[in-house]
């Protein structure tokens, strides 16, 4: 195998999907799509940057690496992550309300 063959093997081609704008909060966006319209989206929350960080920790801990290849998450693991994110969202909102109340 010469260098030209190696170069051809390493060539990459942009996917049409990759050309679209990537979401600011990819894990939250993925979770929001799976949850559907019945729940307020995490990615639109004012605390989305903090929720995204928490989602990364939770999914790394509770979801299999295969999730990102197959798109399949065990229902219990999915619900657990969603419930933890909801708790986090409520705690952040409560902290913010307390901060506003004490500043007034």
C-alpha cells in the first residue's frame, strides 16, 4: 500500500446532517425530542447550560455507551435521568427565586 492509498482511506466526507447547525445543548435536545411535547424542554430552560453539564454526568453514569450508537436507552435509565434533571431544574429555579427575593 503506498501513501496515496492511505490518504484515500483517511479522506472524510461531510454529512448533510453535520452541515446543519448543531444544537447548543445536544444532550438536552436529544432528551427533549425523546420526551416529546408533553414536557417543557430542558434545552429552552434559562438554566440550560447547567442542566447540560448535569445531563452529561448523568448519561455517562447511567446510560450505556451503545445508547449513542443505537439511540436506544432502557426506559428506567431514561426516566431516572429525566427525573434527576427535573429535580435540578426545580432546585435552580428555587435558588433563583430566593436570590431575587433576598435582593428586593
